[in-house]
C-alpha cells in the first residue's frame, strides 16, 4: 500500500461503503500548500498528526503549533487500542501499520514547555509589530520613523527595553526629528509606549531578545534520515491570540526571506502547519493580508509547504485559499446561514465526483473521515474522495511532563537557546549618550561658573583694590602671562574634547559593525 514518493493519507470508499483505493499526497507536489478544515471534534488534529508522521518518515522536517497539547504525542509510540486496530483493518492497512515514536523538538515562546523561541524587534520589523500592538496608521508611521532613526544611527533594537529607550529619545528630540523625518507627536509616542506595556504583560518581553532563533534549527533530520517534527506549545500562547498569529506570520516571513530558491524539489525542505489559521486574518489590515498572500504564493519555490488548519474554509481569504491545492475536509455543520455558506464554499472547491454530492456528504462525515483531494501529475487536483483517514503510529493525546522534560534534554538544540543574552544595543547606546550629555552639561555649568568668577575678579581689578584695600591691578607682563595661560588651557580643552569624541565615534562604529556581522 505504501508507495515511494507518496504520503499515505487513508483509503477511500464507494457509496455502498466498499473499499475503493488508497489516497496519497505526492511529495513532489506537497509544497503546493494545503488546507485541513472541519468542525470541532471531527478529527482535524489526527489528520495533522498523520501528515506530520508521513512527512517525517519521508525525511521532511515539520513545524506545527500544538494548541491543545495533543500533538506532543508524536514523541511517543502509540498503543494498540481497539478502535485504531479496527480502523487499520477496515482500510486494509494492517500489514504496514506499526507503532513508532518520531523525532520531536519542543518549543515554547515562554520557555516553560520547550526551548525558548526569540526574535529581535529589528527582525520583526515595524509592519508586524504595529499589527501586534494594534496601532493606528499615524502611530505606525511614528514607529517606522523610530526604526529609520535606529538604522541611520547604527543602533540595533533587540528587545522591548531597546524600543522603549528609542521611543523616549524620539519624544525628547521630536522637534529636531520632525523637520527631517516627518511629524512626531509626543501623544503618538505615548500611545505606542502604552501598547508596549500591554505587549509585555502578554509575554512579549520573553519573546523579544537573543539568542534569536536560527531557522536552520527547524530544518533538521535525525541520524536515521527522518525529518524532525518541531512542536510549538501554544496552549498558553492562545491566551494572547494576536501574539500567536504575529509570531507564526513572522516565522513564515523569515523562511521566505532566508531560504534560497530551489524551484520544484522532489520533496519539501520544510512543511509548516498553521493551526487556528483564522487568527492570522482576524481584523488584519488589507496590507497584511496582501503580504500573507504574496508569501504563500512565492514560498513554495523555497521548498516550503504551508498547511492551514481551521474550522471553516471561510476563515481563509480567497486569494490565499486559491493557493491551497491539497485538501482534507472533515465534517461541517450547516445549521446557520453562515455554516451553509461554508459548506457550499468547501464543496465547490473540490473537483466533482460523479458518485456523490460533496455538499451533502460534508455534513454526513463521521469522526476520522474526510473528503480528500490532492494534486496529481502536472498539478491537477484529483477527483474528491470520501476517505477514512489512517490511524496514527504515534500516541493519541498528550505526553506526561516527565516525558516532555526527557525529550527536551535529549534535543539537538538543548542549551543553545535556553539562556538569554543581553548585548549592547539601543538601550545601552542611548544610556551612554544620556550620561555623556549630562557630563557635558555639568562641564558647561562649571565653565560658566568659572567665567562668572573671573568676571568678578576682573571687575575688582579695574577698581585697583582688593578686599583688603591693596592695589591688585595686574602689571602688563602679568596680564600677558594670564592671557597666554587661558589660551593654552582653552586649546588643550578643545584638543582633548575632540580626541574623546573621535574615539567614541570609532568605538561605536566598531561595535556596531561587528554586532551587525554577527546579527
């Protein structure tokens, strides 16, 4: 039943419930993206699980968000439960069916249930960050100015305190900056700072920083050549849905930007499962949706397959939906007008099967059953088939805390991301500037005090008498010596100040240059 270059999904059956044929997903066309949809409890997670297993066995790394904790079972071999054995027998899969654990690396933005995932504020960029903080167009413009100034002045924005320091500096220099970069109002800066506090409370402080994730660590294989399955613990992350959606979109963008063009490989270099995909598009501005559509269109040439998992096909914009060639449609309900519309949309996207009406079947599918259509030769979608999804080889349900800890310690990236690093960036540079400015102001104050005292002495000398009644008017030679000393002191002060500034500039440029190379 298993075929080279094909990923076994399940076995279809005829209208009389007799077995029809095995249904496969062609690895060569797996980077043409896909969609898994269905109501709660219809088997979407299991479909995701068996696809992840199939890709791993084919040597393809996988990244998937684990919303409920169930996907963690991929790390442990399954058990021969009666309903699993029954399904295997029902679809004629008993000879090949066996229970296996799969190489799994656990990740967690908060570092609790897996290795921490971090990125820098600079890598995130103003567009995604503005969406994350729900900024208005005006506030997003101010944020863009902040990023532009950081670039122009050679400052890295690594974490949230860097951005806070940069915004505070922006507010102080608003008049100076407005003439060059555009209007920067203190009220807009204050609004962004308030949103940053909200982001910190949602856990954003843990997400932004270093060491930043190297996407190559998501594209590993084990010693047996199986693709490693990267599981992101997202149960806590779902409490901050905007952070969840923005993070996954950033990761998708990073893959697009970093990976080279490979055309049409024999199998994907990475498969990316985006669970609860509706969160990506909810309340998203048009410019962001356009960006997602562009990335989805072009990222397949980088060897990356993107599979959206959601309850309703209406959750995905038409421009993105049109790019998803491999479909697994579980049961949908049709009680409300919107649900009926979703069923019609789902049924209309399939290549029709003359043996049944897809619109009717979608509402009649049982648990673990789906309408399946995958791309065949030349990218033509197959006729939709009513399919019994194969049983998973790994454990159904979550693993224990002890099993998770053991898997984390055995991970190939153990110790690489677990400790945060705080190197010199915008916060430290601006703090040093403020310190130098305060010192300069103090020197200026002391200089003015000395000049005032000197003026008083000169005034007394012109009267010819000091406080004791003696004539203290300087002779011509003493006046020449005093003037010479002042000129010499002034030249020395100017020389040493110039040298100090030059050394400071060179030091900052040198540090920023080496940091950028390592960044």
